[in-house]
C-alpha cells in the first residue's frame, strides 16, 4: 500500500521552492496532491485549420514555423515577441510578452502545436500567449488538459507534471474507500481508475464517471458526518429543561390574532424540545411574512418565566429595533423585560445594560452581532435565537451559544431552501417549517417588464405615491461600474429621480457602505412616511416592515437570484393595500425569461427556490459560503442535486441499519467519516 501521508517534498519534480508554493495551496501530502482536483479542462484534442479559426475561441493549431522570432522592446522592461506560423490554409501570428526565453525555442520550417486564444482583427489572425508542444511530444496539447485552480507562481505545466508524478506513485495501489456493495448498487467507478481519469481523462465520458464517484464519496461523507454530529448532540449533552408549568398558551391567548395551524404545529415542536433535557437545535424556515417572529417571542416567554434569559440576534440594527418593539408589545404585559443592545450606544447606557444582564434583571436581550462581543455576559442564557442565519454562520452561532450552558438554539431563516439542500446545509439541526401565511394577506402582483418599459414603471410609481403609498426601488450596484455597464446603480438612479423624474417627491437612498447611523435614520424616515421613494441595494432585503409601502421595483432583475427576488418582494404586501412587484429586466436570454415567468406565477418561496435550483443548476443560489458550509473539494451542491438525493437516500438507510457504522461492511465509511472530520466528531 502507498503511504498517502508522505510529504510532497519526496515527489519527483518537487524542489524546496515548489514545496512552499504547494503548501500555499494547502498541499502537504501525497494525498493532498492527488486530490487537488482540476478546476476545469481544455479540450486540446483536435487541431483546427487556421482558415477555420473563430475570433475569441481557444483553439489548437498544427503548424509550421514560418519566421524567426521578432523581438521588440516597448515601454521600460517590456518585450513583445512575435512569430509567424502557417498551415496549408493560412497564416497566423503568435504573440508573447516578456517570455524572452522563447526567443530561440522554435526552428524555422519545423512543426509545432500551439494552443491559445484566437484574435481576428481586419482579417489578421493572431494567437496570444499560446502554449505549445514540439511535434510528437505532446505534453501540453493533443488531449484533454486539466487546468488547476489558482496556482500562484506554479505554472500549470509544473503542477500538471508534479501531479502526474504523484499519480504514478499511487497507480493501481490506492485502497478502495467506498464499500463494494455501494460501488455496485450505485454504479460507481473504482478509486484507482477514477483518480487517474479525474486528472487526465481519456475523454469527457470517462471524466464524468470519475467525477461522479468522487462527488458521491464527498457528499456521502459529509452527510454521514452530519447525522452522527446530530445524534451526538441528541444523546450526550445535557440541556436545560424549561418549566412545564409555564404555558405558551398564556401568550397565544393574549394576541390580537389567531395563530395559523403551521405556527401552532411549530410551537408544539419547540415546546417539546424546550421541556426535554436535550438542547434544542432547531431551524425554523418560513416564508417572509409567515410569522416567525411571534414564534420566537412565545419561546422567549417560556424561557423568561422559567427563570432564564434569551438572546435574540438580528442581522441588522433596523431589524433589531423592530424586534424590540414587537417583543415589548407582546411581553411587557407579562412583566418580561426586553432590552436592545446596539453598536453605537453611549458607553454609560451600554454599561447599565450589561450590568443588568449580568445580574439577571434583563430577560431578553436583542441586538445585532454586537451581542457577540466579549464583554457581554449573561447570568443564565437559556435560549439563543438567530434571525436570518445566513448572515451569521455557524461559527458566530457557536460563539453566542458558548455564553450559556448548553442553551437551546432556534435558527430562523426566511431564505426558503429546498429540503434536499436544507438537510446538508443545516444537517446538524432539526427542521421546522411554517408553510402557510396568515389569512387575509393580499396576493402581491408581480410584473416582469423589459427595460424599454422603464418610463411606464415610473408613471406607475407616481400614481401609487399620489395615492399615498410608498415605493422601494432596488438596483444591483451602488455606483456606476465599467465592469457592469448595463447595470443600474443606486447613485445614478437617485440623481435621475431627484432631478428629472420625481423632482416633486422625496427620494432618498440606502446602501451597505453607508454608516449604520445614516442607514437607520433613512429607514426610520421611510417608516414614518417622510420619504416616498427609497432607492437601495439589497440591504433592505431582510425583514424590514413598512406596511404603507406597496410597490417594489427591481432594476436589472436578471442579476438577482430568484430566492433573493422573492425576499425583496416580501418587503411589500405587509399592509392592507394591494401591492406590486415590478421586475425590470435587461436580457433576452431564455433563462431570464423563464425565471421571470416563475416569479410571476409563483408566490411560494419554497417553490421559487426549487425552480431556481432547477433552472440555474449552478451558481450563486444564495451564496453557499455564507452558510458556513463544509467546503467541498469537488461536489457542487447545485449541480449535483441528483447525486445528493441518491446520497441522502443511502445515508438514511445506513443510519437506520448501522447508525454508528460498526458493521464490518461499513468499516470503510467509518474510516472516511472519522478521517475527514476527526477534529469535530468521534463516532
Ligand atoms: P416573518 O418574520 O416570518 O417574515 P413576521 O413575524 O414579521 O414574519 O410577521 C409578519 C407580520 O404578521 C407581523 O406584523 C406579525 O405580527 C403578523 N402575524 C404573525 N402571525 C400572524 C397571524 N397568525 N395572523 C395574523 N397576523 C400575524
Ligand atoms: Mg422576521
């Protein structure tokens, strides 16, 4: 068997310099090296004739060197190298910069293969910075070539040959990591074939088979690890048993509205968790406006009356303030004390709050991440509620949880996540879903419109504002950008609106780069009705509640994820007025049209999310990174949904039959999970 822990320095071709560069890439051992998967591949398989080259494409040509290298200096220390090559259909000029060592590399009349990007200007065909092979010695051309991610000063050629050497050492000798019965029933390729084909595939069919195997392995490992993490929570840690005599119904009966069936069901689940001696770790998913806040208020009531404290963490200061109002309104009559802790507070006030918190005189502390700072000390923290968790991430959650003694945790998110993804994103949590909106909500009318309808949209805004309503207008950018020429920016639009289009109205703006205090001030004035049109980036995406605002206009809607558009849409429709969401898009692509149609036809966030996943397949669905996910080496949660589903079905079966992976036929899985997550889990 090969020693996979062997340091890369012993691999052929790795000198001391390269070793440092490899370490920068996180490659220390032979195993790291062979699992450093390509980012993409270039098909340098078939050469093209010069006559057939297309401007902008990358192509391989098989040519004769037709001139000496022409070297010209320009600027200071800059050198341009040019050479003419030819085949039986035409001529092409090759250009390099500063690579002076190429000067005498090519011999007139000999045959070479070049691969690079084609430029065609005024009929002149050029290729810039091509890579090359001498005829018959194909190293860089003539096959499917792996391209590795960000390699610093290591050239692609170098890392490619180091990996090739690494693969030679392990060829045919890797121990299979997936049990035979799984390989068979899921038709997965064996590890030795797959490792070779993932780096240097014979063809794309082989590549796909190899990739499927590694994706499957990676997802299965994470899924099994998460379930063991969860069962460890469930079994080992002692949590707080909240008082059975404190009835949630006391608060429920005091409300001016009836809770929905979904809210009641979720509260029942939470109540059960709270009374048990295991810490609650629950994700509460619910569409915008489905009434999650009241659920957390009722939970915090139970905590307070059991003699414990709650921490409520909101993603923005505006939301924290809004929460304070809602919590106070409901709980003050019960003698529960709620306080707000903010970033920019006066020192004296802050000290008072911190002292009272420490003394247990405050039942519920509400704030943003300022809550997590070190000098905040609770007397006996019993419940942590994080609202809109994707802004916090797992680590921050752990930090605040550490301020108590195994407090219960309720994570609330309004980003609807298809169930498949939820299981892997929040695999360590139990999941509750509010899948029903309070009754008598008016349906928000959604209208996707092409950019040339802009002026009609403006008239529509005017009409609504004249009737006393307010409007949100969202743009993808803060300031104009050359990179995104066709995108509206907040600053640009503010200028247009204030001077040309709505000079008679009060127009203001909001974006993430503004100071917190300015943002809060603008938001307050909007809430108070002083501002009629609020132009902003997606900072208003989260939770803001202004019932009088009935119009949401989004510029360049094609640039937003559907889940995000759905969130934005949720900012309106919060009052008694008919509300509208107008999506201005500037794209003719089929995908955009399909996505706009989904927005128009669907108002259920979970369906929107499923569709988004289906249509886009991949991409920034809602930014996986923010979720504090385990980083995947090869799997892509969005492209690999179908594999994920297979894996989850399998993991569920395994969990049922052999939860601790003790059976001999699962010993490889046991090892996989332990090795990959040894710091976090011991089964
Ligand atoms: P979410 O946080 O899920 O987006 P909120 O908790 O902010 O939603 O609720 C939106 C609004 O609906 C709030 O004003 C809240 O008081 C109200 N609400 C919550 N539950 C109900 C209900 N069952 N019936 C009527 N109104 C409700
Ligand atoms: Mg909310």
